[in-house]
C-alpha cells in the first residue's frame, strides 16, 4: 500500500481516483474544509488534491480549503485543479502556497499523471531506522513539498497571463527565467525581452535590500514562502508599492531559483492609511467605540470606552459584552441585533444602563450597526456608546418644565376667558401658587389717577392679604422699581428690604413687571428658590397676564365706544382687522337699506362699488396715519348707487385692531358739483369765445394782477396768456395819461363795485377806445377778483363824430332853405288878396316855421344820446 491521497471538493465522477487506487493508493474524500482537516489530523496523507469544480454537494471554496490546509501545518504537496483555466484562482492559490495548479482542459498531462509526479514510489521501502526516505518528501531539505518545479511554474505563468498579478521566476543569480504578461505590463516592458535581465532592473536599491534576505531564507529552506513589500519601477511611470510572494523553485529535488507573485498594493496601502486614520479618529472620539465578534465578545475598544467602564483595554478585549451590561440590557441588544440581521433596519439606537467596574450604573446610549463578512454574512457588531447622564437629567428637568408649561398654557386659556382685572389677578396668584410653587404672592395694578400701584389680588395665604399689603408709588420699592424699569427685581439682591417687611416667613421676594399694567410680587421661604427656570416661568406668566389686563382695559374702552356709537345719529361703522363690520349705526344701515344685524360680519368692501381706495386708506392708517378721507360709491340692496365721503381712522388702542369709518352722503354735493361743472363749462365757453377782450385779475396792493385772458384779448392787445399772466395789467395797456382814471376804476372794483366807463387803451394797433366794464367777485381768503370786459368802440366814436358834423351841415342848410321858403310865403301872403291863396300861404309859413323849430330842438340834444337814437 503506497499511502493516502486526500481529495477535497464536491462529489462527482473522478476517473483519476480510480487510477490512483489501481496504483495502490488509498483515496480519502472530503466535501468540506473541516472534514479535510479532520482527516489530516488522523491520517498520514502524502498529497492533497483540491477540486475547484462547482458541484451540488458540499460548499468548499478551493482557496478556503487551501488556506486551511496550509494553516493546519501540512507541508506536503497540494494541488488545485479546475476544469477550465482560472487565472485569478491560480494567482490566489500561488500566494497561499499551492504546489501546482492544474487546469485539466488546458494541461498536456492528465491530472493523475501530475498527481503521480508529486507522490513517492509506492514500492520503495523505508530505511531501517524508520526515517522516511528522500522520496517521501519528509525532510524539509528535500524541497519536494516545499517548492514548485520549473515546469509547474511555466504552466502556471501561461495560465496567469490574463490576470492582473505578475508572475516571474528568477535563477539563483537573480535573472528572470520566466515572466508573464501581467508583470511585463506592470513595468511597461516586453515579457520576452525581460527574460535574462536582472531583477534589479524593475525595483529600487532600497526595495532590493528588503527583499533579498527573504529570498535567501526561501532558497536555504528556512521558510516555505515569504511575503515582502517591494517597490516596482516601470519604464515610463511613477514607482508603485507592491507585495511579492516568494517560493523556491526546484528541479530534481534541488533548488534552482525563486518564483514570485507580484501584486500592486497601491490601493491596499491607501486602505491601510485610511484604516490608520479611522483608528486615530476612533481614539479621538469622546464617546466609547467598540466592535464585537459574532459571539458578542469585544474585539476593538477605544480609550473613551475603557474610561467610561473603568476597565483597562486588556480587561475588556475578548470578554463578552455582558461584563458591562446586565442580562436585561444584553437581551434588548440581541433583539435589536435580530432586527438588523433580518433587514428590518440598517442601524439602531437604544438606551441602556452601563455597569462600570465600580460605582453606580451609567445612563448611556448605544448606536449599533451590524458587521458582515465578504459574503454578506453576519460577522459581529460595532457601535458608539455615549454617556447621556447629563442628557437624562436635562430630560427629567425638561419633563418637569413641560408639565409647568402645560399648566401655564391652561392658565393662558383661563386668562383669555377673563373679562375683568379682578378675575385676571385671581388667575395669576393661583398659577403662581400651584404652577410655580410659591404660595405667597400679590398682584398689583397701576392706578393712573393716583399714579401708584395698588393691590388687586393675593394668594390664599394667612401671611398675605390684599388689605394688608401697601400701595407703591412708581419707582418706589420692589414693585415700583420693577414697574418703572420693566425688569425683574429681587429682594434683597436688587432691592434693600428689611426682614420685618417680608411677608410671613419669606426670606426673598421676586418682583415681576406686568408690562404697563402693574407688577406681581412672589415670596419664597427658601434662599435661592428663584433659579433661572423659575424666573423664566414667572416672566411667561407675567407676560400673559399683562396681555390679559391690556385686553380687559381695551374691552372696557370698547364698551364705552360701543355705547357712544349706539347712540350717535351719524352714519358710522367699526371694522375689525379683517375689514368686516363689527358695529354699524342705525342711520348708516337705514341709508343702505339693510338691517344692522345683516351688516355685522360682512366685509365693508361688499357694500362698495370699488374697494381699492378704502384699502389704501386702511393701509395708511395702519401705518400710523391719523386718518384718511376718500370718496366712494356705496351700493344699496336695491342696486342704487350712493355717492359718499368716508373718513377712515384707526380704532383707538395700543395696536391697530380695526378702523372707524364716518360716512357722509354726497348726493346733493354731487348734484351741486355737476351743476357747477355745467356752469363752469358754459362760462369757459363764453370766456373763450366772447368777441370782446376779457381779462380775469386779482387785486393785489391796488394793482390788477392778471390770472387769465381770452383769445380776443390776445388778438386785440397783442399779449398772449403766458406773457401777461401774473403781471400787472396796467403796465401793458394803460396810456400814460390814463393812469389816474385807470387806478380809480381799479380801486372801485377792488371795493366790490361794478364799474363801466369809456376808456382809451394801448393795443396791438395803437390807441383805441373801449367801453370798459369791471365786474368784481369774491374769491375767498380775503381776495377780490374781477373780470374786465373791453368792447372796442373806436369805430362807433368815429361814426358819432361824423354824424355830428352832418347834423350841423344839415341844420344849417335846412335853416337857409326854410328862410327862403318863409320869405316867399310871406311875400305871397302880402301881395295876394285871395283868401284861398292866403290860407295856402299861411299854411306854408306855419309848416316851414315848424320844420325850422324842429332843427333847433335837435341841435340842443346830447350828442351821445342823439347818436343812440
């Protein structure tokens, strides 16, 4: 019997097993690493063959099995085989100490032949002393189980051409005998060209000094394999760190060289440095940091956790976590871990009691995550434990504060429902006693008439009553100082108070202002009772009480306003902050044709045709304006439009809480305005189109100052409106010899007299005669304005003069002719005795005399009156 060969891997048909058994070898089979190690521990195994072929049975990873066999101390040949070549598997197996990698589909020899190569002759006898012969490979110096053959290396190099790791073989002089393509690619060289070169061509002197001692140990048999760090220098590039796994190469039992597998560890170096940084960070963290293995034992802790637990680092490492946790906490942690394992969470945080080496348990918080291996399987936990003793204390204080705040909230609700200052005082003293815990307190309010603070309410205590407590002037004593400054005062720290003045058994008093409404005095029987929280709560209560007192005062004032408005006969309304009617007088409701109750609650804008002007006015008074007046059209329910004027004012109070509107009906005003506009339009038309020259002037210091002129004025006098406006009219139109008469006309017009006179004025065409009419009117503000109308009578005057001359000539000629007629008539009457002729002559004489008399009477008439006949 030759011995035993161990086959590790999934069960399937293995022809090579039958052949070995035919050679006389026993073949033991194992489907797991554990079974294989068990066999190695009980059986003398000459060779191990690890099958990397996938199979249904067993879960053995070939690299895991190889690593386990070598870590077990087995130093005989180990072969790894797969059906197809697997470069990455071969490289990893080489680093783990494989004797030979055999890809069955690519190998020139069968697997059984490669196994036979590494087995001793089954017919060889042992030596008399019982020591194994050289063929058994029992002596380390034989190198049979320690190194690979040159043929094995060459085959492996061919298989590793497609992987990233570099494979090489050096002869004993340090020259390359074998180089795979991966190594050549690493150094930017040709693999064939590198054969024969010295290894120093791809490394540094410093790296060579680190590597050569390891090479000597491998060659001399002092070590089966060595892994060292080196530096690889490419032809065209930066040097990079690498890891070199060295094994001896044998030929016929003699060491003929060294094989190496080079892996670029740049990323590994970076990960190492990153790990070192993490370790530094972990040590710098103030909180406790730990890592547990899958059994719950400490693998990593930082100094902070050691300090927190009171144990030395060495005392905790390797110990179960129960050393610092009670059974209940351990169970809770395991439940949390179970959620992590089942995927219900990726991390978890829970509170626990941490039991230090000595002393009381510590309130702590554990933030825990699950650790997994490369296969995603559970490998332990890691976490951060934080001392939350202070936080727990703050939480307890916060819960107590929340309870007090909740009570203060109830107090605030009660204050909202209070409608008298007395009720507000009762609520405050009750809250101070039951929420703040001080049963000696007094509320005082400011009495404006007396200018002092008077007691309003006191807590239900024998030591404090309203009647017994004094009043305080503003600035006097603790209450007066707090009210005057608006700041909390404390006795005896801020205010000197004799012990006899303290109520009951009080040793200190806090005086809290109630805004501009008063102050509350709070007595305590223990020194230092008024901590920060007590002061804050007292301030909050006082602020709410101040608001309540202000609201009560406002409500009282509002009631007074409401009473006044209810009885006023003007059209008035009150609108709230949202612009809705809150109060409407009867006259306004009647004017709008609706009931008061129907208007209350409706937006003021709902009864307006356009609310934009009202919005502008409300915004103005909200920004501080005293009032704004606007014109708006209200709409009755029957659709009628009611023009009105609205005066908007802020509702009296500390803050703008609404507006008051006074409405005035503008119906008659609008009608009057329309009539005035019509008259103005007519007058303007008349003024502009009147053929006579017209000027409007204001009498200032006896001078008519021009306000406006019509087009006829500009045409007649030659001055446009821009030139003569705001100037004295006299300077432009008065002749030098007419100043006195002109000033007399101005004076009479300024006194309100309507004047009319013929005047001579300078015009664009020289001096002309006008009929002037001055018509004064009162312009208000003690000013007298007047219109001056100039009717040109120059041509009329000329005609009048001509008529006068013609009249004189006509009368003269008529008189002469009548004298002739009279002479002849008298001669006829004197010479003819015929009565008939005499009668005719006498009639002629009478008629001629009458015509002559008529001419004399015409001469005596007024020339102007005559002209106008």
